[in-house]
C-alpha cells in the first residue's frame, strides 16, 4: 500500500520513496569524478528506459560515501574495496562498476630529490583511511605515518612543503607531471607485479541487501547497461563527464576515463574477483580488515562464477 508522501513499506522495515508515477526512487552515491560521471551518464540522462525505477544521483567524495554506506543511507553507492568488509552485512558488491588498475593506480609522489627512505620516514598525506589506496600503501610500505587530506589538496600541500610526499588518486594520477613531481611507488604496478598480473582493486558499486534479490538484480542490470551505453557512445559520455574533471583538458579526461571504465568495468571477470579476495585477505593479515570477514564467501551480484 502506498502511504502518504509516496512511501511504501519495504524489506526488513525499511522504506523506499516513490515518485508521482509510482516508480521507486533509488539513490546512487558516487564520486564527482569523470570516470563515475561517464559510467552513470546514461542513467542520469535517461538514455534508456528503467521501468519501475527512478535513479537519483548524489555526488560526494569516496571517503564520505564509505561512511554513508556504513550507516546504510543509500540504496546504491560507490565504495572503496577496502571499506567493503565494514558494510558487507548490509550490502552486496555488483559484478559491474569496477575501478581497477591494470598495472597502474594510486601512487606516492614527491618533489624531485626526495628519496624513498625520506618519504617513508615522513608524514604522508593520504586521501582517507578507508580508501583502497591507503590499504595498498600499508601493504607496500608497512606502518607508515599518515595524515588525511582531501584528495584534491594533496598535490598543493606537497608543492607548498606542508608534506614531503602524498598518496594521489583520481585525475592526480595523470596531472602530477604538470607539477614536476616524481613517482616513488605506483601501487597499481606494484600489486600487478606481485600477484601474477592481477589488477589492483580500487572501487566498486554496492547495492543494499534489504531491497531483496529481484530489486538488487534489476538495479545491477541497469547499472551495467549504463556502463555499456557509455562505452559504446564515448564522445557523448565524455562530454558529460568532463564537467567533473576539475579543469583537465579533453585529452586528459579521455585518458583518465578509459583507464578506469572499460571491459573490466562491465564485468570484474574471474581474476578481478580473485584479486579483490586476495587484497582483502592481505588486509586482514596486517590488521586493517576485520578478521571475522570471509573474503572467500563474497558474492558478486550478476556474476557467473
């Protein structure tokens, strides 16, 4: 029964809002970045029908989204793979929407002349303690000292000497060269080389379990369609995505988006799923992932195992 204000009772006592046409309103949280905007372009702009559903997008930085997912605030969200065990009781990973580094990924950068040893002994600026980049850093460099800095302020804080080095994500992985910074470690390449060519897991999309199996599968299907539409219509989707590029040029926008939205984003594939399980298991071994979590039992909505 539809209640006043278009709220309808849903699973486990939760409610979903409906629009005046009776479609369920599904809130999707994702980062205000070109790759996420590219991925969700078709859903945002109604490029294909989604009968029964209206998708509303909420844009926030990934660390904020990680914490909102812990509070079960959104039906669907982008999250860091590192944060997934904290929300696994209430969310399932979709098999689409992956951000994975195929021999590239987050990196530690510093001004010319800063040595690896100097960086490891100094305070490192990081974009969040629940980001996959931070877990990768800890796996590679051990128990280093860090301070959390908004991701888009890390390069400026290196340039003004607030920090000797910083862990950069998003388009910073391309634009650091514009500031004559040097890479001390590329975590995506490091992970690729030590895991028999596994891609480095960074981000994924999750859907709330209390929506029920049918709705979870429907939402995953539409998310996959949105990704496929963007890949088939790249110029249109890139034009939309560059609004979130923080001033990067068209060529950089295209390069960054294609790094993280590709065939792997449509389907993690078996080695991608295995990489996630290993990444989280290694996080357990250093105490950053709850030991009670079982990476081997993870299910990916829409996957054919």
